[in-house]
C-alpha cells in the first residue's frame, strides 16, 4: 500500500488508523525484539496495517508456531491478504480475540504484537481490548505495542500508560526510535 493510500485511509478514519504513514522498519525491529518470538508457540498481531511488523515476525518465529493477525480496516485487510497470502488474517474487531483463538485451537498465546492506535480510543474501548488480550495470554506472556513520543506528555497517552499499569504486572519501556515518523517507543507488558 502506498503512502498516499495510507494517508487517505487515515483521513477517512483517523480514529482507527492513528497515523499518517506506516511504521518504519526500524520500529518494526524494535517492537519484535526481546519479546520471546523465537520460543513462542502461539503469536498474534493486532492491527498489522501494511504488514511491516509481520515481515519481522515471519523472519523470527519458529516454523511450527501458530500465527494469525487481526485487521479491522477492510482496505488494509485486502492489501495484507495479497501481500501475505500464507498468513491467516481475520477481518474482525480485536475485542473478539477469544473466539478467534478458539477457532485456531490455541490454548494460550505467548506473544501479542499490536499496532492499534491506542491514544485514539476512548477509555472503555482500551479496557475492552486489553481485557480481551489478557483473556488469551498465557502466564508470563508478552503483549507489546508502541506509542508516539508525544504520548508521553499528551493526556490520551498518559491515560493509556495508566491503563496498561492497571492491567499488567510488569511493563518495560524501550528506548525512543527516532528514525520512525513520528518518533516512537515500545511498551513490553507481561501478564
């Protein structure tokens, strides 16, 4: 998907896209590092968009790992299916994660990588999504997502950080990836 098409989707639906450009390969490397992908037997990616994180997951994960993605935006879903025909994708709301995990015959998930625009979501949707994520994560499993640098000081970003602390027993914050536009950092959250 071109940057122009990505921007058009953002303009059409800023509450569900959350960015004017796709994430950079630098952010993709950061979000997929140090989260146990090589050992994981079950991995989910939420909001893969153009698939920049997906490419890294596919290069790191074990061949026998179960892996699927969830993308709500229909245009991104269609583009993703063409780009990654071998990856299972659901065109569904991530709040229904438990039903998808059951369909895939997965007992618990080891890693969830997320590209959803958390700061764009109201508090209730954030809680609903995080509860759905926690329902499928196994003990000690990792949920990782990113936020833009301004998320450290803007009210929506501060609220999201507090919400993460309410849901997860351990949270680590990465260094800032300055080569992403806008600059971003990664939350690594453990159940």
